[in-house]
C-alpha cells in the first residue's frame, strides 16, 4: 500500500507540470492563428485607431512571453477570458457544454467496454473456429471505419430511411430520459464501435495467452466450472487492455467533439466550431485546453487503476 501511495502521489504531482506544458502548446499554436481578435470584436467598420486601442487594452501588442504569463495567471484564477461580443465568460460557456460531451463520452465508453468484453471473450473461447473468424473480419472493419463516417451512415439508415432515432439535437435527461437516450444513441454507437473493435482484439489476444497457461489446464482438470475458469482468466487478461484504456478514452473524448458537429449536439465540439468560424481565439483556446486537461485527468486515473490491478508494477 505504501508503494502504491508513493507512485500515485508521483503521478498526481506531475499533473501541474503537464498542464502548464499543455497550456503552453495550446497558447503558442493559437497565437499563430490568422484570426485578428480586434477585427472580429469590432467589425469591418472599426477605424485603425479603435483597433489599436482594443489591442492595447487587451494586451495583444505585448511580447509573447508576457502574454503567456498573463494567460497562466488568469488560468490559475479559473479565468479563460471572454468570448467575442456578445461577451460571455468562456468558463460559463464550457460549464454549459462540457456535461453533454462527458455524457456522450461515458455512454460511448460503456458501450465500447461491453461490446469489447463480449466479442473478445467469445472470440478467445472459440478461437480458430467460425465465431473467431467472423470476429476477426468484423473487428478489422470496425477499426478501419472512421467515427464521423459511421455517424453519417447511422443517420442515413436509422434516422432517415428508418426513423427510429432523431437525426440530431439533444434532449435533457431531466426532461425525458427516453428522449435523452434516443438523442445520444447513434452518436454513442458511432464513437463506441471503432474503440470496441480495437479493445476486443486486445482482450482476445490476452485471453488466448492466458488460456494456454498451466494454471488454466490445472483448473479445468480439477473440475472447476468453465464460468469460473473464464472469470479468472479474464481478470488476468484485462491488465494489458487496461494500459491502453486511457488512450481510448482520450480518443472517445476527442471523437465526441467531431461527432457533436455531425449530430448537432450543443457540446464542446459546437463551441470549437463556433470559435473557429467566428475567429474567437479565447473560446477556442479555453475549449481545447479544457478537453486536453480532461484527457490528462483520465489518463492519470487509468494509471492509478492500472497500479491497483497490476501490483507487480508497484515495485518499479
């Protein structure tokens, strides 16, 4: 337990440094954006004097290091700036949009895990037989399909040709749980299938390796029920897939941003699209930084789970 706490504290202690690095990368990249904040805020009719005054008032003429220090100071205070007129705090916009992106990500993750476990375990148990052969073909197709293209196909088939689900839009779960589930079903499926296919292949590979170990043959020979054998094998086989789960969650989180635009969902993706099309650097900067920090937090949590599942790494 002491070793686990030491490693956990080490992971957590690195988070501020990594957040500063992420903030630096996001800040520098967006500083080279062709968008002119003064032009976007004041419009075409503003005079050069008005634009110069706006730039001076907002520190746009300061050297890049000074602007970065100012940005970090505001970030430490929870201030991500304000959007272009009509001016609104970027934090307030993110607070409204992020819950939807989180809901979509978690729903896609839950679906991906369930599908990956069912497909991966079934394929491993029936390896080299027809269920395994079918799984290999399906998994390769699932990995190759981009989520955004899959989303378009799902809309075409299950919203237009067969109107089982809406083509887009969002229903708050407090208004109608069924409506909420229907509004997020197709986006979650589009997100989950590629991740499920990739995870299922990892689970199958790990399961096959475990099924060939001596303890499995001993358990089967002693008459242990097959269900208990598979459960023990699965517990050991999940160590490897868990190591990539954080990356997959990050894929879901970033993929949700694209899927939201396809299904017209008012999440973080809509904020980024609004900021890019409107030249709102503060909105894009705050939204991208929030998504990157969320991705970082998820990876730290997965690292801690990995430490719990795999005690051998605690001695490292």
